[in-house]
C-alpha cells in the first residue's frame, strides 16, 4: 500500500513538472526581452539578423553553453535562474527563429 502511494505521488510530481515547462516565447517575453528587446548592455536584439547570424553559425550547443555560463553583462542563465535546459533552449531557438 505504501509503495502504491509513493508511486502515485511521484507520478503526480513528475507530471506537474512536465506541465510547468514554459515555451520559448514565454521565457523570452518574461526574462530575455528585458535586454534582448532593446539591445541593453550590447545584447543582440530580437530581429537583428546581422547580430544573430554569427551566433547562429556557432550552433545551439555553443549558444546553450554561453547562456548557461553568461557572457559580458549577461549573468549565467540571463535573468532566468529557474529555467531548465529545455526552457533556455526554447528561448534561444525563439530568438534565432525571429532574427533571420
């Protein structure tokens, strides 16, 4: 009986976690746009193909590493300390897709 309760509780927690994951656009709008909408602190602006092109050429793995460690004025994970890797990647892909 105890095992069944523990299993059920774990299943609920895992499904709640999966449902809580935010889409790239939502992460961008709530966290990244603070700098990337205006270009504050030399952040590449959303929609600026010239600024994003060389970054896109580096590949998503390099961009993820930079986002996670920070660069210049951008702190690690930008302003999204509660973002998981999938959410960070979604925000990066959103910015790349909207900056071609």
